[in-house]
C-alpha cells in the first residue's frame, strides 16, 4: 500500500474535526431541546466532539490514511 501524502493526512484530520463539530452541534441542540441548562448542554457537546473526532481519527489510522 502506498504511503499517504501530506495533503491526504491533512484532509483526514480535517474530516475528523468536522465530524466532531457536527456531533457537538447536534448534541448541544438536542440537549437544549430537552431542557438541559447551558452548562450541561456544553458538556454533552464537548464529550461528543472528543468521542467522535477520536473515533474518526482511529478509523483513519486503521485504514492507513494517517
């Protein structure tokens, strides 16, 4: 398998971060919809961001993009 270029690595990291941001936004909106206070909603969003971006980064590493 050929080694990935720098541009491929940057795109893989960007996709991981964007996926994390989308998950954080969804978690924040859903928790606010269910009447969570702001601090609780932000903690849910932060946890979702860390979890999803780490998962996508791990998957990218496993398939050889990083």
